[in-house]
C-alpha cells in the first residue's frame, strides 16, 4: 500500500511540475520568437557576414513560431475543457493526453520543416521532390502509423481512461499511461505491462472500472467420484470467506459448472467485490485457493465433502 501511495505521489508531482514547465516553456518561446521577429525586420550585419547564423535564425523562426501558436492553442483548449467539466487544474485524463500527443506530433513536423530550412532548401520544393520516398516510408512504417492512429482514437474515447482497471487477453491491470505506440498497464505485482495500441484496439477488453463491482474468478477441477455439486460447493466456499463479508456483495459468491469430463468436473467460482482493494482481493483469492486445494487433496477430500454436506444440510 505504501508503495502505491508513493507511486501516486510521484505521478501527482510530475503533473504539477509539467504544468509549471509548460508556462515557462511558452514564455521562453515567446521571448525567442520576439527577438527573431525583431531581427527579421531589422536585419543585423552578422546575417550578411555569416550565412550560417542567418539560416539558423530562419530555421528557429520556422520552428518556434508555429510551435508557440500550437502551445497557446493547446493551453486554451485544455483550459476550456477543464472549466467545462469542472476538473482540477492539474488533472490529466485521456482528452488532455490526446492533446499532448498531437502537440508532440506537430512539434516534430515543425522541427522537420525547420531542419529543411536550415539546410538551405525550400520546404515546398523539398517535400514535392520526396513524395515517392514518403509513400515508401509510409508503407514501411504502416504498423507504427496504425498504432499512432489507434492510440489517438483510444485517447479521445471515453471507453478507456487513465486509472481504469481492465482485462485484455490474460493481462489484468490498471492503465497508467497511453502513448502513441502502446498502452502501459500496472498489474497486481506492480509490474509494468506494455501492450501495443493495435492489440488494444482489436482485442476484447473488460473494463472493470465501468462496473459497480469488481469480479474475482477462479477455475478448478474435482473428480466426479466425490459427487460434489455447484450448490454444495457454493455454500462451503461462502463459509470459508464469511469473514470477508464487508468486501463481498451479498450473495455475490457463485459456483458454475464449466465442463463435465469423463473423470472430473470443471468448476468456476466467481466473487463480486464491493470495492477495489488489491490487498484484500489477494487475501480472498489466497483463502479460496487454500480451500480448493484441500478439496483437491484425496486424503482430505472425504472430510471436506462431509463438511460440505453438513453445511448444505444446515442451510436446508
């Protein structure tokens, strides 16, 4: 728990620091752009003496001007969004994350144009001449481009949000970041799992945060010869986790039959929890695993089966 609190504190600090740095960066860009405009109107002698300096100033003008405009527009859009939804000034959700990614893409485009100017080329002529090369590059990096588009779609969608607990394939965890290439999940062991956006976009996802309850599921097998039924197992397992009643929805533990084979039956126990509590969830899972392992032990199964029968008769 302490580790999770440290992680949350660090993430919160980064948001505060980034917000402050954004204003500082805009101020620096504005100062540099003002100086560049002044020297563009009043050409200094150093431009005529050193062509390198003139090209560098032109490149900076091409980069900083549009980048400053995009940064100001970004802050205005985020400000309106925060006011409209009555969010905290330092909040970071999918929409703001998407705006940040678009800003990064635009800065990359502006920097590329500035580099072309720095080399002494006309951007329009240069871009026209490399049209075929650009098409070849697009085909080569189509998977990355698809990932980027999928990432932007996910960011501007309200179906998945930062902090949501989701399950995709065999991975279960909390969304801690969404980039243009992948999604980062934090699982129960605090491991960072990186999933490509194309996989996220095309796979079936269970968003547990959009539900009112959290589901915990376990599957196990028991030999047919012991004659244990879903109802009897359900009552027995309920009794084993009754001390967690405050975390389990009333009548929220159920046992279902998954498959009946020649020698054994596959069961699935599902527990509905009232809240997200990873520590308590692990304790409940451990308790159920312990009880189920006892049921799977031939030496102890007869005793457990008798307990199941007594529990069922007591209920009846």
